[in-house]
């Protein structure tokens, strides 16, 4: 099978790029380059002096980014987490940018390639790391994590009702032999799940939860949101697509907190400049229409939120 067999259909392509763009001659960041769908459209709208820096953890995404660097001198790719955006940009001599785009989660090529170990449908090594050269694999995570922590992850990140039973099943299985394959994990979770949801594999929630933990997805999101306040120029835009309710809640709360500014006792007159308001939301949350969901099932849970840095 070729790498090109694992294609990625970009979600909310036009809406996200339009949401993020404010000055065609500016500097932009695509924090989740993937296969470059958003990046390519953004580049097509940038002026010759515009710049785009792409980030990804995944070595295969980086390969695609290197190809794009050859095609377009306005583009640069960085293999790093978007959580380290501020330091990585600083190393490139960039303090502030006009727009930051994040299309969270995993790409279709990652899910579809059994060897990456994200899929409960196909057997493969139990890995799930976006960067297979850093951090614990899902197999190592399942081997080392306490029963309580496994249950917490499954419950909080997977909203899994049977988190405790599933955590116990993992502990029991690993006492016999290490869990090293996706199919083994999927089967034991399936058996520990007494109530299968319609049209959903019984291990869906647990796999998603373990992936979120292994890649520190919520921790990375929290850090990049906090850094975006200083990174964005006045009128700079932050555009984030979430696929998980926890991520979307985090983004929504972050934007609301930036709009609100400091918590002050009511009734005290305070000049606007002291309120500490840093961003305003741009319009309502955007969800893909039926036509997009029909051609790309991955889009069905997507939510895009855009905010603008105040002057
Ligand atoms: C949904 S895909 C992005 C697809 C991309 N917008 C496109 O059109 O091709 C998410 C990508 O972000 C990467 N990613 C996820 N979390 C990341 C993080 N914290 N830092 C850097 N890259 C990350 C994944 O490796 C994956 O390639």
C-alpha cells in the first residue's frame, strides 16, 4: 500500500481559512499541518510577502510539509507540538503572528494506517502516538498506568459509562501478558462493555480516550490557547476546529474568559484598559453542513470557533 492511499479530506476548509485570514501580507501558523489542506488554501490567498509556518508532530505530515516547502518559499514546516509554538516561533525570529489555525485531533491517514495503532477496526501494534519517536505508546501506557488513572481517562476523555469495568479488564489482561495489539485491546474492551451503543463499536470511546491521554491532547490545547493571547497581533485571528466535546468546551470557555477579562467586584468603576479583555469572538460556532458530512463522515462532529485579538 502507498502512502497516497491514506488521503485526508480537510474539514471546514473555506470557513476556517477565511476565519483566520485578516492580512494577506501577514504571518500565519497552521498548528496542525496534517496533509496541508488548510495550509495550501491559505497560501493561495497570501500575498508574495506573506508567510505560513506549519507545525505537526507526525513524521509523515512533516514529509508532506517538506514537499510544500520546496514548492512555495513562503512556507516552512516545524516538527513540534503546537503547545511549544511560542518558543519554536521565537527560534525562527517571530514574536507575533496574524493568525493561528488549529484543526485538532488525528488525521485520516493516521486512523487508516493499521501500523499506527489508532484503529480498533484493524489489527496493528498498539501505538497511537502522533509522533512515534516521542513519549509512551498506548501499549506502554496500558502496561504502566494505574487502574484508577485508566478508569479516570476512560470516563473523562471517553465519557465511557463502563470505565471502571474496562480498567479492571485491562489490569487483568496485562497480569497474564502485555497488551501489544490493537485487536487485543479492542476485544477485551468489547467484552467488558455490557451495553453496546447502536452504530458504534463498543471500544470507540475507550480508544479515543487512550489516544487523547497518550498524546496529551488536552494539555497541549490548554497551553496553545494560553500562548495565543501574546502571540496574536492586534486584530489577529484564532480559528480552532474541535472534534470532541471536551476540546470544544475548552475553546469556548477560553474565548469567553478572554472576552470577559478580569473578575472584579461589581459596582467598582474601572477603565476599559484595566479590564484585561484580550479577545472577542467572531460570529457563532460553525458546524459543517449536510453536504460536507455526506462526503466526509469525519466532519460530523466538527465545531469551528473563531476569535479576534483586541487592539
Ligand atoms: C485533523 S489533522 C489536520 C489536517 C489538516 N488540517 C489538513 O487539512 O490536512 C490533525 C493533525 O494535527 C497533528 N497534531 C495533533 N495534535 C498536535 C499537536 N499538539 N502538535 C502538533 N501537531 C498535532 C496530527 O499529527 C495531525 O497530522
